[in-house]
């Protein structure tokens, strides 16, 4: 009897990763983009990051304290929300605006719906959209007194593309980040390094980012007559790379099924293409992800595999 193999009910294996370790990997993946932000835009960019992250962590701590809930401020999820929101800020934004956004992201979007894993849309992006609507002028001011070591004032690459001028910035400038824009989206090199880290460490799957970017590329080529130079300009401009690897892959607001992830990413690509080519604003990533987040329950309903032996109608 001592040699009998006792098998308990599933699950039989537990993953070693927990919320804190996953969030730590995301923070590490965002370090290159954060470092470039400070290098390009000066120490005010560091202040934006510190204030936004601080507002998010403090909001999480105080909410749990007041509501007498288990304390989750140490699991780094609020840090990730604050860091993503901060990197979506323009370089001259008054510090109270991202701080307000951090409070909105944690209290309104995350905690009022039950906390981590219960929110139906990405908290950082929801806060950014809230700030874009409420403070449109300041949220779209990309003039900065420091990029590298030179003063610069000019349209963002997407604004230049919308006006039909693709010669404003070189491909190298777009890739390295020597351009106006939000502090975290400018360097595609830094974002790709961080995204590769998340894929290699298996924090995220490449399904959503690659499908998203692929469908967007097909959309742009189809509606722009196969113009590859225009497509390259679009891919290296704005928040597409940032959104694909760091926001569209949010566990709580993206489908859990493989088929669902492909559908979700394809919808993202189409929405982003429509907003960028035909919308009133040259950017469209934030709104595309938020709208697609709302479709996730419907996507999962039709892509969830049926249990073995269960008949469908």
C-alpha cells in the first residue's frame, strides 16, 4: 500500500511565477524606454515617471487601507500602470495631470471593478484617454526644450504623415527616437528590446503583437496603394510598437484563448488603421486598444474551446 501512487484532483502543477515576478519583468522591460526618455527629454521626464508611479502606488495603498482590503500595493501592478501611463505623457505636461491620471487609473478603472484582474480595460490607457479628452491642449503639446542636447519644436511624425510630408524625419531618427512624441514611445529600438525580453522570458506571447502589427500593415498597404515607404513611416511612428508589446498584451484585458488572441489582435490592427488613416487624430492606438478591450468577453464567448465530450448546438 505504501507504494501506491496517490493522484489528487487537478491542477497538479503550479507555476513558479506570481503577480510580483511578472510585473517585475514588465518593469525591467520598460527600463530601456524609460532611460531613453530621460536622455532625450531631460530630467523632467524622470519627474513625470516618478510622480505618476507614486500617484498610482499611493492610490492603491490608500484605497486598500480605507476599504480594509488585503494590501496589494507591493505586487508592482500599480508600478507598471504608473510607468506605462507616464511613458504615454508628452514631455512638457504639468506634473499634476499625470498624477490625476494615476489616481483615475487605479481608483476608477481598477479598484472600483474589484482590483487586479477584474478591470475590463487597460487602466493606464483608460487614464490616458481620460486625460486626452479632459486636457486635449496640454496632452497634445509635444514641444520640448531638450531632445538630446538641442532645442526642438515641431510636429510629431504622425502629424507630419497626416499632412503628406514623409521627409520630415529620417527612418533612423524614427527608429532611435530623435523625434517629438510622448516620452516613452519615441525610441522603437528601446521598445523592441523590451518587447523581446518579455517574449524571451515568456511573460507574453508574440501572437498578439505580431498579429496586430501584421494586420495593421496589410490594412495600410491595401488602402495606401502598396506604398512601403508610407508603411515603414507608420510602423516607426507613434505608439504602435509600444501598444503592441506592452498594452495590448495585458493579461486582464486580452483573451485567454489562442484563437481569441488572434481575433483580438486582428481587430486591433483594423481599428488602428481606420483611426490613423481616416480619423480626426493622427494617432489611434490608445482608442483601438480600449475599444478592443470591450470586445474581449464577446471574443472569448465564440473562441472558447468546448470541453471534451460536450456537444455544441
